[in-house]
C-alpha cells in the first residue's frame, strides 16, 4: 500500500505547527513566564529550545522520515528483534491518553464559544464566578461537548493526511494567528496594559533555580509536542527532499512567536482589571470571562478568543489522533475508517471518565506531561544517538550529503543528540523529582 505524504512544504509546516501550537501556548506559557522570572524565564526557555529541543526535534524527524513508518513501526523497522519497539508502544499509548482528556478541554472550549456567541458573558446578571464550575461539574454537558469535539477531530483525521489534516491546518493556522493578533491589539490598547507587560517580561534572575529549569524544559517539550511520537508520525509523511533542519527551526519559531503573542494578548488584560494571574482552566474559563464582561468590545473579543482556543485545540488533537490511526492502519492493516472509529471509541470512553471526575483528569495530565513525555523524548534521542549508525543519521539529516549548511552543523548536532541532550534531560528530570 502506498503511504500518503504531505503535498506541500507549507502544508507540512502548518500541520506540524498546528500540533505544536495549542492550549499549552495559550494557557500555560503566559502564566509560567509571569511567575517564573519573566524575561529570565523566556531567555532560559529560548536557550533550552535551541540547545536541547531542536536536536530532539531533529531526532524525531530523523526517526520518522528514515523509517517511513508510524511511531511503533519506526522502532520495529530500525531495530528489528529488539526491545526498542516497546518505546514505540509508549509513543502510541501516551497520545491516546492525552487525546482523551484534551478532548474534554476541547469540549469546554466549544461550550464557551457557544456562550460567547450568545453573548452570555456580557449579559446583565450573568453569574461568571460559577459559570465554569457549574458546567464542568455537571453530568451531561461536558460529556456531550467532549463527544462533539472528539467526533470533529476524528472527522478531520478520517479525511486523510492531505485532504484532512493538511487542508484543515492550511486554513486554520493563519486564522489562528490573525485571531490572536486581533485580540492582542485590543488588549495592548487598554489603559495600563504596560504594567501587565512589565509583570510578564521584566527579567528576575533570582527566581531561576532547578525547579524553574525543569518547568522551562517541560513547557518546551509540551509546547513543541515532543516525545509523544507525534512529530515522528508527521515527519514520516515528509518528502525525502525536504530539509529537516530548516523545517524544524521554522516550526519551533512559529510556536515561540505564538506563545509570545498569546502572552501579550492575555496577561496585560488580567492586570488592567486587577485579577489574579493563574494558569490552566482557571485562567481561561474563570478569569477571562470577567475581563470580557468589563472590557469595551468584550463580547466580540470573547468570540475571537474562544474561537482561537477551539482552533488551537483542534489542530493539536488531530495530531494526537493521527498517531493511533497510523499505527492501526500500518501495523494492524485496518482501513483508515475502522482505525479512526477504534481510536474514537477508546478515547471517548476514557475521556468520559475524565469529564466526570476531575481527579482522573488531573492524574492523566500529570503523568502524561510530566513523566511519559520526558521519558519518550529521552528514549528517542538515545535511540538516534546510540542505536542508529552515525552515517545513517548524517545521511538523513543532510539529505545524502547534499545540504552544505546541515553538513557544517552536523558535528554539533550529533554531540548534543549523543551526549548533551540525554544527560541534561535526565539530570533535570531526576533533580526535579528528588526535590
Ligand atoms: N503542543 C500542544 C500545546 O502546546 O498545547 C499540546 C500537545 C499536543 C501536547 C499534542 C502533546 C501533544 F501530543
């Protein structure tokens, strides 16, 4: 069977950036910057992204494109008869767990977009304080919203790599950037927006310690969707002629730019209205509606914001779903439609538990983003650095020795993949655990 490929360079970039840009950029990054030393955290984050994450990104790219297979098949093909495919199982299972609860959050976004469209936040007497709690704590609402969101995700994945994922990303990613820029213009023209910017960006190096390093590294992995077999799966659809290094740099740049834009669009508003900055669901579903209710043009900004949140969540959830579908199609020889239905059914059931029980939700989130993701990245980079032959990695990274610039940086990239990245990631992971 002929494997599908992305049809254009732009399609590749936007699909991968679509996976990277998501809730992590909109509700995690701005808060982390603010509480972890502002500009100092950003500097640290950028250093980690360039020195550690890019080489890990290259590794996932190399694994996927070299093997032309899904996250499990890649290890089976490149290291037959060994225990390495177990890492592939981890790289398939983790996205399935994430998709189950990501879809619950996607459902909340859908519901809040509906609220925004009916101007519920700006209505006289709206009970903003308990709007989210009442919804998320109810039985039917979150389950229905989760079902709708997951069905939309599955519908896009069902369309295939080119006609589903690529086409959707090409329309949605530019829209997403426009939405966040529009919201940023509104926020930054509010009086006293400058104070919020100062809180966000003023460097405070005294806060930087091992836990802040761990936070910056974890955020970078999460934000770039590294360590889950996602970039591996997507890069297996990338043509052999593409330049791995420039593609990864562009995607990373887009992700960083989006995080900074989202920070400027959200946090100054929190300050102008004197609210407590917080992270996660609290920021997006509790704090921001208060702001939309008070801000001039708030009803409209609410629509823009929740639409952006929904789009960001969808392009990421599509990538999660594709990992499982690619595995079932290639390893179990199922039809794409059957594979999609199986992934849908699994994530729907697990997601229902998350929708109904906040504790299950928190455990899944913690285990997948703090443990499985780091282990996944670590194994992949060790595989490329220690199990693959240097000549094969060189061949893949330089397109058979034809890319002069890639040849020049290969020595450094190889050093980071083999030594620096595994040691640094392990050190930060363990020291943060020990406390
Ligand atoms: N990178 C996405 C974000 O920043 O929200 C989140 C994400 C998507 C993480 C897909 C992991 C993943 F597999």
